[in-house]
C-alpha cells in the first residue's frame, strides 16, 4: 500500500516574527501567517485529501483552516482533527527565548554559535540532545523522546490510510526538517522550511521517500 503525506508548515506567528523559540508554546498567526495558510491552500487546491490533520497548536489549526478554505477537490473530506504526534519539538527552558541567544547557549559547549552551525557540524538529532543537556530543567525533548512521539504519528497514519490516499498534516518547522532529513540523507538540513511551505512524503509499506521539500513557488507542480 502506498499513500502520500503533504506536510505543511504553519503560517508566520508573532513569535516567528520576533525570532523567538516556539516549540510547545504557542502564539497567534500574524496577518502574513494567515496569508501563508491561504497560499499553501492555493498550491494544494487540486489535491483530493482523504484525511486532514494538524498538531495540537492554534497556529497549526488556524493554518489548516485557511488552507482548506482554498481546496476545491476534497468534497468528502472529514473535519480536520488534532494529531499531537506532529507537534513541534519541545525546547523546554528555552521556550519563548530569543532564538539566536538560545542557540548560542545550547551550541557553545560544542564549538557552535548558531543552530545552523550545529546542524552543519553535527546532526538534527544531536541538536535535540544538546538542547536537553543545556536545559537546566532537562525538560526539552531529546532525540529518543522526540522520535518516539513522531513515530507514533506515522504508525497512526499507516493505520487510517488507504491505497493512494492523500493526507494533509499541518505541522512545524523543526519537525518537518527533522522528518525530511531523516528520510533523505542528501537533503541540506541547514535549510529550514518556510512558513506555509509544502513537503511531500511518499509512504510505501515501511519505506518513506521525500518527493520534495520546502516548496512555496507558485509555478511548482505540487
């Protein structure tokens, strides 16, 4: 059995605009963030979705709502539902912090001054482990905790999907980047998905392939 997952990053939020860490904490969409949702919806307006999900954050739920307002090809689509497994990574103590300062605090012990440097020198999973180590409360998710959660989401989708289904999942930047880099070792993980961008996965049995990543171009064939 094969099916497609369309991973969409939520629209811009207030904390995105101010370059703040935003994992399990939430903030409203900006006017641009609402437009991001509609833009993604226009790009996917021709896709007949069998299921639609969003993480359990307001920013993902609202983006999913705006996206589906633009869809003209899913007349039998049930109401979108929460799928907490695809929420963002938890940053623990660093939630809401200035992103540049937080990543300096996380990366300094490993010879890095930014998230970009850590990903380039180490890996996405290493950044998760480093964040938990640097968190004075040790409540940030490490890689093992993170993937246990996300993998449960994939297991759920495999149970509900039928052959050739298209499934929409509105998720988050680090989560989408982590998933894409996990299943495509040639992907440049130093580049994060833009707000409203679309990443397509093809699931065939136990195999997952990245068809494309971080697309926002109006002329791209989605």
